[in-house]
């Protein structure tokens, strides 16, 4: 199928699903003017208007509703054909759209992506890092890294790794030099928490449990959370692999080493397909191999 037509159909479906050209532009990494141009050309080629337009919203015309259903079928058929072609290739080929937690942008993906690029020169990668909740279906991602399996039967969830969470503070923070005998000592200091992560409970063999629930600051970014902790703003629960280099250099210190926090698991979520594209299989293998070494 004509690749230009496929792109126009993708734009049309994205605008219809979101109800907004600006939202579709963000999802497709395009400008609003480029989205508008694609839609005008599509309508010109068809000879009919697909949208009723006003200053606040877009709605489909009768022709648009018919064309929308046909467009979705055509895109699904084209995707299935591409998957079957890719599954026959010995050398993984094509673009992989990956969504990962923002904290992974601090270096956890460097080695897997380096290996993927070195071993499979015909693969290209589009990486989006975000800690904001993401609609996996609407994102059109090939591979999503997340901290919980997806219950939707249209997706498969595969465990990639299980890592530790630890309570951390900057080496320059007063807590780093105190003799701490009880977590109650934390109450006099600023607790920084991640907005989209549940409250934490610390456990000790003989002391029982202590819930960390008195945050003074909450943020929506793991990289920001790490940076604020590093800058002595307060203490925080952080993913151990993402701050290991700071602990090793002495810039950061782990608190209450004899208390435990629940580990966290990283999942690879992919759309469930009749055939797994070779490029996705290669990416998952790289992630599994290198995450196992962390």
C-alpha cells in the first residue's frame, strides 16, 4: 500500500480518536500545521469533507464516519502484513516505538539500546520517556516498559527484571550524619515522594513496620526526584539501579539499611499479535540480557 496514503490514514484516525489536531500532533510527533495539511489533502483526494469544524471541536461528517471505519481496517491489514513480512526476515528490520519511565532516561537504557543498534543495523528506535500515565492503546507503542502487568487481553506482559527500592539522602543532608535508631527521626525532615507511586511501608524483622506518608513535596518525574534528593532538599525512596552510581561515589547515602522496602518489577508490554515481529523480539532479548546484569 502507498506509504503516503497510510500516513494520511494514521493522521485521520489519530485526529478522530483524540478529537483534537494538537493532541494528535503530539502523539504522532508532528506539527499541527502538518496534521492540518494532511487532512486537507486527504479530503481533496476523496472529494468530500471528513470533519465538521468549529473553533472548539471537530466532529465527523457522515462520509467521515464511513471513512473512519474503513481507514482502521486498512491500517490493521497493513500492520498485519508488515508483521508477517518482518517475522520472515532473519535480520530484524524496522522502527520500534518504545515508551519507558522517565527514570530510565538516566542511563538504564543506554547499554540495551547500544547493543540493539550495534547488532541490528536495520532497526531504528523512537524512544519516549515519561512518568505521566499513558494510554497504551492510543500511544501506538510497540513496546512499553512499566511497573505493573497490563490486564487488557489485547496485550502481553513479560517480566524483565526485579530491582530494589531504597531510602536515600544526599551525603550533605543532616540525616546523613545522624545516628538513626528509629524511622520516627525522619519526621523532622522533608520527605519527597513521586506523585504516581503508592505510599511506601518499611519493614524490619524485630521493629515491625513504618509507613512513609508525610511527604512535604511530591513530583511527577523520577529524574527530578533523584535530583532534589541529590541537592539535599530532603530524603526519598529511590530505585537502587538508578542511584547506584551516586551511592558508589559517596554523593548519596542509603538510610536504614536494616529496614526493607518492597522490590519493584519491570515489565515489557507489547500488543498481542499472531506473530511477534523480529525487531520486538530482539529488543526484548537485549533488555532481558542487560537488565539481568544490573
